[in-house]
C-alpha cells in the first residue's frame, strides 16, 4: 500500500509526495504513477517530472482546476497496481576504469583501505536505480552505491569534467553527459552518449530504469569511440 500527499505547486502544477527519503522501493511506484497519469489524463498533462520521492505534474488549467485534478489523482492512486513493466529496463553501460580517465580511482581505494580492483568490483557488482534526471540534460542520479564504497564529494569541485566520466558521491553514482563542472569522484569513463540530441528520447536511460556498469578494457573503450 502506498501513501501520498498532494501540494499545489503553482497556477498549473502540483506535487505528489510519496516519502521523505530516498527509497529504491519508490522507484517503480513513481514510474507507475507517471505512466498511468499520462494515460488517464491525456492532453490535460503538459509534463511529468519524477524525482526521488516526488512527481511533479504540470497541467492545463483551462481543461481542469486543481481541486478536480486532485480528486482524479486520488482515485487513480487508490487503485494503483505496480506491474513488472514499471520496474524499468535494464541498461548496461560499458566503463573503462583506469587512472588516466579515473583521477579519483586510486584515492577512493586508499580512503576505504581496499585495492583499485575492489573499487571496480564493488561499483559493478549491483544494479542501480535511476532516481531522477537533472543538473544537466542526461545526468541520471542513480543509487544506491555499496556502503563500502560511499565517498563524500570533493571539497573543491573541478571546473571541467570530461564527457562520459563515471563518478560517485556518497550513496549515488552517475555519468557526466556533457563537459561541465563537478565535484563527484571520477572512477572511469564510458563511450556511451548519455545525451544525444539525434536520439528521439535524447538519453539511453529514463527515471525508473536500472543501470549496470560493465568494465571494459582500454582497447575496447577506444574501439567504441571513447576519448582519452
């Protein structure tokens, strides 16, 4: 059974809250609500923005007012069924873990008193849920990182992080989709484009999907189009 509350978020938006802290169990729930609201409300919905514990719905106030929309949402959520479809797709992302592309790889290993191979093993040993996409187009916030590998953000962020950098910060991990500033700990790099304006869906993952990082060699990384 799910619990939720609905808050007014402006003249044409509302926020559905499902909890107060990150919980992987909420990922398929929020995905299911997003999918079913889009289907049930049709053109009333202008946008749906899922996040860690919330779902923002932007609607057309000409077609429906806040009070009646809340009634319809409450009715739908009261009968919500989360199916296997809402668990999300499993997306494998190849990663070259090497000192030349992972400037924090050695430091993270030393911080936790483990080897670089252990860092790679721990980072690739589990599937990560995509909680939200933001900060930059295609920047997917994923979790949760193994407790044995959780590392605070850098005290001084880098002014420029290369595109495709695979990094972690505390209990989350992500891939930098574009060149940007950043303070996460960089472990490696992927040749996969996390933001591609030529793609119909722009990004290879969506909120609710699961991601598995797969280690590849330097040669395989370069052969796939990766840049050092």
